[in-house]
């Protein structure tokens, strides 16, 4: 028998609502949480009801449907760029910028994933291609810093951020 988490009665409805809704992170994680929950009820009827709901949640093969939202089609080069870091490789980072219109990639190997490394690379790109209208990034600390916000303001760039793990 595996270890399970016992949910106090005053939190059960809230937990069930969250599980029904799904977290949006990924159903594998949700199913893992569901399989570790155990609802105890004082009377058998309530216990059976909770067990049936949990059985449906735990054994559901259909993941929670979340509508996909595509980015609007860019109408010209350098209208919107997407920026992110690739995984570190031998203590170096790949800073990747992709133009949304042409799909042109620009990649630079940097020693650190800091805001100054990002803004230095973007200054270099902007000197060649001009300032984009929009920069899209994740919520990495180098993109959420005051320094990066000031950089975007200085270049009159709209900065949009994606949801974590959902670029």
C-alpha cells in the first residue's frame, strides 16, 4: 500500500474543485497528486461519494482540455521576436532569438544567463536589424528585472511574457 495524504474535511471541497479544474501545468503531475489523496468521511455515504469522485479523477484517461492560443501572424520582419536561453552546455548558455515573421534564428554563446548578457546581445542585434516592436520571453529573472524593463523602455519595445513552461 502506498502512502497517501489525508485531507481534512474543511479542505476537501476546495481540493476537489482544484483537481476538477486542473492546474494547467500538466496532467501527469495532477494525476500524481490525485493518486496520493485519500478522503475520509464520517459516514459511509459521504465516503462512497468522495471515493467515486476520486476514482473518476484518478482513472480519467482524458486530460483537461485547454484551448491553444497561437501568436498572431507577424506581418513584417522584426515586428516581434522571441527570446530564451537553451540549456547550459559545459558551463555555457545559448541565448536564442527568433524573428516571428521570417523564423530567422540568432544564437549567441554566453558565459552567464544574466540581464547584462541579454541586453548586450540585444544591443548588437538591434544595431544590425533595428528595434523590434515586441519582445516575447518567459519569466526568467533576467527578463523580469528592472534593468531589462528599463532597456525595453529605452528602446520603446513592448515586452510580453509567456506562462511558465508554455512558450
